[in-house]
C-alpha cells in the first residue's frame, strides 16, 4: 500500500495538529473510491480537517479500477493508496481494504461518506471503539442520526411504525400508519427487521423500540441483526469478524442480485441467516459522517 504523495492543503475546520498522531493505535481507516474524483478530493480534505487522517494508526485509499487521476489525488492529499486493475464493486473493495489493514478495527468509508460540519469525529470514534471493546460488539455504524445525508434511511421505518419525536425535520409525528403497514407486511412478510431504523427517525429510539434497541451508558445505542439490515455506509467493524464471518458468508452464499456484475454485502446478508445470528450492532449516539456525493 506504499505510494505517498505530497501533503494537501485543504481547509481546516478543527485543529488536527492538537491530535496525537496515531492516537487510535488499534484503528485502520480505508476509503473506497471508484472515479468520482471531485467527491474524493473534497472527502480527503474533510477527513484531514477533522483529524481523522492524523488520528488513525493507518489511513489509506483503495481504488477500484485505479487510474492516473487517482494517483494524483492521493499524492496531493499525501495519503497512502492501493488499488485494483478492474472495478471489483463495493464488496470487493471493502474486502480488499480489510485485507490490507493491519489493525484489529477498521473504519471503511466510501468516497462520498464524509464528516458533517461540526462533527466530533475523534470523540465519536473514541466512544464507539470503547463500546466495541467493552461489550464485544463487532459492528458499529458511525453515520449521523440527525444529518444522515443522501438516501433518507428512515423511509421504510415510517411506513411501519408511529413517530413520537422525530429527529429529522423531513419527518413528522404520526400515528401508526395502518394502510402502509399492511402493504409493507404484504411485501416483506414481517416488519421487525426495520425496527433498527428508528435511529434515523426518533430522537429516543430506545424508547420508541424498547424491545429492539437499548441505550448504552456512553450514549451510543445497541440493537442486533434481527432488527437491522446490514449497511455498508459509515462502517466501523472488527477486522477478523468482517473477513471470517461476513466475507466468508458472501463468498459461500452469493446473492443472485448483483450490482454492476458484482456481489453486494447488503443484498447477500438480507437473509434469515443474518436474523438468526442475533449479531449485536452498535450505532453512534450522534455519529460523525454523512452521505454527500458531488459527482458520479
């Protein structure tokens, strides 16, 4: 993963110099990128401005279908990089990042997943890593609950459940949506797998879904795979669990629904196997990252 370029000069909203280099000795950070050069350039500046590049024990970009323009961006930002000759898709890229990483925990981000304005990236990661070690949690989502960005991750939740105290201005309080609930039941067979999406809909998700979510002393939340689908977005994961359990499952039980000819973790793990595992899944209380793509 060698190859380093000259340091970039992106705008700084915090003081990364005050962050000890490699303060997260157990954390690797890998950014997956496929083209979208404007998006990646902006993302690397934001990661540096919020101290992530400095704080992680190792920080690198993995390029699907590595191009000369990719090399130039990495050089400007002064980051290590590696890549493949062809586009291996999100699953292939994520797997390669985990294989290249040498630390026990890996933060895997796509090039359009960036810190939102004012995000406490360092504090968020510190709390989540602490909970992962204390409670044996292998998966943590560090996406912002209030500023999740593009994608509206609450869409299916609000079709199934009432909303008491919405966390997002796009969502209104509502009673149980009976008609849409019936339609969702007819389409999906059961609705419990959507309860975990209360993170993005309710200010107090543990109160809205007490059977599925609990609040940890840190202010973070805990659910399990009965109540939440796998999500690729803003993924903090234990490296060996990801390779030995998740990647092994995708490779031995591939899903016929491919994305641009490649396997996709979200589709492959949307199964009864995932529900039966009851795998603990953490979610940051506030989160630090949003989804903001600038180009395709």
